[in-house]
C-alpha cells in the first residue's frame, strides 16, 4: 500500500449509536410544531394515544433508517493523494478533496464519542459553506491514520518511518486562566443585568399589598446582597462554562502546523497549517483589558459564521497575557512586521469623530421618537441615551487605529470590546472603498479588505487617502515581489 | 473617485437602463404594493382607517416615484474598468462603492441572464474570489458578447496565479 493512499473504508459500526441521538434531537427540533399539535389536540384518549404513538414511532423509524443508510453507504478513501467520500442510496454523492485545498482538519469527540472510543473527523476547505469532509465516527487509530496519510499526500513524502517532531507548546491555559476568562465573559454581565432587572421588576408583578410590603423591606442592604448573590451566581455560570469548553487548552507548534486541543466533556483538536492562516484577531473586552489578558482567534479560509466569535474561528486561544500577545501573533503570522500594540498606528481622520457623533445623534433621536410614541411622557427617559451614546462614541473613536505596512494590514477599534485585526497582505482577495451619505458630507470614506472567509473594515480616512490605500493594496504582496517562497 | 488618478470607467449597455426600470417596477408591483396594502389594513385595525389609508397612499406614491426616478441614477453610477492587474467596479447612488478585484485573485467568473436580460440581449457578470462572501463584484447590463469577452479575459488573467488561500 502506498503511503499516500488508503483503500475504501467505512465508518465504525458504533457510528449508528453516536449519530442516532443528534439526528433524533434535530428531528425533534425541526418538528416541534407538529409535536406541539399532537400534545395540544383533543380527541378520544385511546385513538389519539395510538395514532400519536404511531406517528412518533414512524418518525423515529425514519431517523433510524437514515442513520443506518448513512453508515451502510458512506465510504472514504485516499486515492492518488485525494480524499474521496461517497455516500447516499437514492441520492448518491461522491466528493473529492485535494489535500492542497484542505484548510484544517479537526478531530472532535463529544460525550457519545468518548463513551464509544470514537472520534469525528472534519476536513474543511475554503469553500466556506459547510464541513466539506465529515466522517462522523471513526476509531481513533483510523482517524489518526487518515490525518497522517493526508498530510503525507500533501507533502509528497513517502518515508513514514521518520518520527514526527515533538510539538512545541506555545500557549497552555491553566485553571486560574479559565477562572479569569469565565469571570470576565460578557455573558456574565448580561446575565447579571437581566437577573437584577427581573428582581427589581418583581414588585410590579406582585399584588399591590405585597408589592408595597416588599418595597418597604427592600432596603439598599438587601439590594446589595441580592446583587452580589446574583453576580456571584452569574460569575459561577461563566466560569463553569469556560472550564467545560476550554479545559486543558493548549496551542502547539509542530513543523508548520498549529495544533489546538481543549475540552472537558467534548474534546476538540484542530490542526491548522501556518500557510493557510488568513488573519489573527485579538479580542479584549474592557474587563479583560483591566485583568491583563486577551483572547486570540486564528482564522483560515474555512472560517464560517457559526454563531458567535468562538464558533467561527478555527483556533481560538481563550487566554493570552497582554505581554505575550506579540509572541503568539508572530507564531501564527511569521511574516508579520506589525505588533499588536504598535506605536506606528495611525488615527482615523478627525472629522470621523463628528461623523460618528452625527450618526449617533440621528439614531438616538429615532429611538427617542419611538419611545415617546409608544410610552408617551415615560419615554422621556430615553433622552438619557444621548449622553451615553455620545460618551460611547467618543471612547470608540479614541481606540480606533490602523496601519498598512509592507507585509500587513492592521486595524483596531472598539472601547467596550477592543478588536485588533492583523491581516497578511498576501492574503487580500479584494478591496472596497465605501462612502455613505454622511461620509460624503464629511469628505470621508472607509476601506474594506476582504480575505478568504472574512471582511475587515479600516477606520475612516479622508476620501483621497482611501483610494490611495486601495491602489497600494491592490498590487501584489511585498512577499511575491521579493520572491520569498511561502512554506507549507 | 480619486482626483489624483482619474480612471475612465466603461458604462453599461444603454438598453440596460430599461432593464433597471423594469426591475424596479416589478419590485414595486410584486413587493411594495402588497406590503403596503397589508400594512394599511393592519394600521386600519390598530389605529384609524382614514389615516392608515392616507399613509399607505403617500407611501405607495413615494415608492412609485422612486421606481421611476431611481433606476436611471443607479444606471448612470455603474461603471467598470479593466486595469493592469485588477478590475474596478464603481456603483451606488446613496452609498458609493468602488471595488477593486486583483485579477490574480479571481477564482471564477459567472455570467447570468434572467428573463428580462435575455429579452434585452443583456447579461450580468459576477466575479468571485476566495473571500467566500458571495460575488466580490457584479457588473449588470452588459451585452452578451461583452459579458462573455470580459469573463474570458478575467479567467485567462487568473490562470496559474496564487489565489492567496
């Protein structure tokens, strides 16, 4: 058997059990209106129970049948270096993936996988719409062999007897790091706010006599106690979620690959090639800036919007100390010539502040108008939004910055959530200069840079400068001009 | 566009203006009329039938005038230029946008013809890179021959190049 090929293989028989539960859950979620109808409708107890049971049994049988067909028909192999996956009975599909087009390979194990000793293999390309090569349940040995064969097929290396280099740990997250991460999660604050708001509104829901009695007893001491308790509860939830998701996180560098592993109940192992990294995003909410750390997302072309920042990135590093950011970024982007906190960063145009304040005033005025329209005089409270939005806008403007260096595009913005993006210029796919009506009024424009899987907007600059940047970035990268060969 | 480096943009085919108007009128009939009528009924039930009718009538008149006037503006604002190394597309009435697509980044180029476009002998060109965010640039209202020629030119320019992925 050649080292860059595998014969046709099937999923592990345990895949039926592993896949049946999530498919059943998906069926229930998709068919909840029908199930609700079954529950709510009346009729003869005997006949409705029998017919309801028959319908549910039929749906479950359909799910079981599809799961069995999936197991019986799915085959995969590596043939002449390409991964081929075929499946389906009535609608047959064969998918061929060239190893050079693979952005990252992920090995995931949820609770069911761990109980059965199996692993899910996800092979992603830059098409960006779904996981292109999904093998839902393989044995660990088969999965590791497949990953190794794909890697050898890509490199054209026949000798598999050579030992793989020991990965070098770049970042390892400790328990205390996860506590810091969970305690500063944005959802903690939101939970706390919601809980406090619901608690304070509870007096409106009670009968008048009880509400009056509660109000007299609701002293500020009681309020503080409840607030602390609520926040503590919210914090505990945030910390618990961080531990469950990011337990044992490590980011390792092996040859020209980054390997990220994490997870307590569901483990996740992602391998990215350095040559496929499109951009690096450094995320620092205000609490985390105070706590002295940030989260780092390393994105490849396979990045999709999977519902939230953490879901979309291929490698998400939850905790990186602020002092260590440049080292981590330099590993993900070896050719970077810009630091995360770079002193050469340029500010947006001064008129941008006035444009932002004008836009903020217009949108706030519209909200105030809606509030007055719906709530009458009580809607005057919405006027408080004006000073809040003005302050927020000024703070956001203060944090904005941008820089175009010979190798990188750098942009930064946001006060409550500071996002710093570093893009390799050799990855730029297309560029847009956008001028909205307000921007034209102030003589401003924005440059948007598209890379594979993402789109990044720079802070506003003068219109002339925006077009000058477009001309600068549309050319070939400095790397290509220098004749520097890109590895991987 | 930049004053420092004026670029001559090629316009769309003249008869594309009729396609723009036809599409706008179709949107008015197929979308705005039913939506406004439904909204008017809802307003009549929730508030006042008289005022709901007035508001709905004024809104429909505004949408109709926009359908008559706006497409010509949009047509005049659309232009493109194939430069050395990139394709430039400018468009937008309220929101001006200029897209620059380096030719060495182009993954594939599609030409589309809807029923209206087929009737007028026109086609729309959509250019895709590896951004994965849909078409990076669209040029509507080209004659079929011009669309095919542009597509072939762009694809030839991108063959064998590094796609940056």
